[in-house]
């Protein structure tokens, strides 16, 4: 069984580089507001040859560094 924190919710497009800009700081600012309510993040990338790849992250990307 998949743990609850990894179950996929209804997908929500938070950041799209072609719409929001090709800027890592912008990505962080768009995703930061979701960091407390989501436990994971699916990142999908399509390259210039239309190949699609991605990763399931165990956290939402933010510019904040967390110390243990």
C-alpha cells in the first residue's frame, strides 16, 4: 500500500516555464505557497525534441534551506 503522503491528489499545474518564465527564482516563488499543504511534487519536463521525463520529489521545491 502506498503511504498517504505519497498518494496523488488532483493534479494542479503550479508552474509552466513557457507561461511563467524560465527562471528558477520564479519557480520557487510559485511553488513556495504549496510547501505546507503538499508532501510531494511531480516535476515533468519536455525538451526541445518533445521528449518527456520527470521525477517525483519528496518535497516541494522552495528557496528556503531547512536544517535538521
